[in-house]
């Protein structure tokens, strides 16, 4: 898919010292929830998704209503040229990037037992969910290092959106679990490498969140939650993830890096 980038709104900086966040996969779902909370926290935004602009217009309108200056990029982070264009766009329009949120990801098109799963599905999911964020982060990290050297008083952060699937077996979508486990290790690697520059890296691990991705299994999870799967007995919502991202973005965890923030209703607790 070729990169296509579109400016939304004025595209002009209202306040030059306002921080900029890039949120991938922010057209809807968890990404939208994150972008909205960042807008409320005082960030201007570059949001990326694969959808045409008409599909994400409600998201853009919501962000504008919260006071954010927004740039929309229709781009596929699994494509190297799109990643490069995305960062070039941030540099051209804003000249800075203070926060990267790697949120974009996909589920397998069809859930299949790992004894029957295809290489085609494996390659698709791993390329979008892991390879794309890994190398997008490489581009951003190098730019953040440059910015930090020039502006040592500014804070730069990276947030990776993983999943309880990072450590929870789901044999009908093994490629998804492996991709999210990879994101968890990616967080550790970049946290380690960037610590010397004062750039902190975090992982948010969502649980059962009500989005388009989980709508097909709503009945299954309704029953599991009703039967006591979660200590906090409700579905999660994109805004729950957004609030965690905003806490990180606002600097409330300055002495943490490589940290995992579980937003999963307590699923990670091992209970008897």
C-alpha cells in the first residue's frame, strides 16, 4: 500500500512548546482512546492508520474538539517507505516528536489451530505487529536522541501497546501471541538501549478491551467475565488504555523504564 498523507485542520503550531505525540493505528479502537486522552493532556498529534480519511473523520473531529492540532497520515507501518515518510512528515510539519505510541496491530484474518495455521498468516501478523513497530521505533529513537542532545530539558518517551497475549496461550491465534511477546521483549531492548539518553520506554498490556477486534468473541468473553475470569468484573474500554498512556506521557513514572503497566482488570494475578 503506498503512503498517503493528509493535513487535517490548520496544521499550524498554535503554541511552539506544545509536545507532539505520534500514535499509530489511532483511527479507532484503543488507538483512538489513547489519542483522545493525550489530546486532553495537552498534546498535539500525528495519528496514523491504514483507513481512508473519511473512515476516521469522527476521530479527527473528536481530537479537534479537545483542543489538539492534528495531522492524519494514511500509512502502513509494515511498509518501510511509509515508515520513512511518516517520520519525514512529523519533521516537516512539527519539527519535533516527544512521544511515540506503537499501537497499530492486527489479529489473524481467521483463527486457526496452530497445527493448521499458515505461514501467510504468520508473516502478515508478525510483519504488522512486530517488524513494523520495531523499525519505526528505530527511526524515532534515533531522532529522539538527536532532539535530546539539542534540548536536554525536554522529555522523550516511547509506549508500546502489547497484550495479555504476550504471556497467555491462545492456540487458535498463535501468531498474534508471538507478535505480542515480541513487543514485550522489544520494550526491554529499547528501554535498555535508550536509558543512557534519558529516554524512557514503557509497555502497556491491555486485557479484554471492547473494540472491533473483540466484537466477534463478545459472547465468549461475556461468559468468562461473568464466571469470574477477572477480579474487576467488567470489560475494559479504550479510554482505560488512554488514561494509562496519559499518565506515562505526563511524566508520572520518571524513575521507571521497561516497566509493564497491566490494564487488564487484574487478569495477571494468579489466583487460587
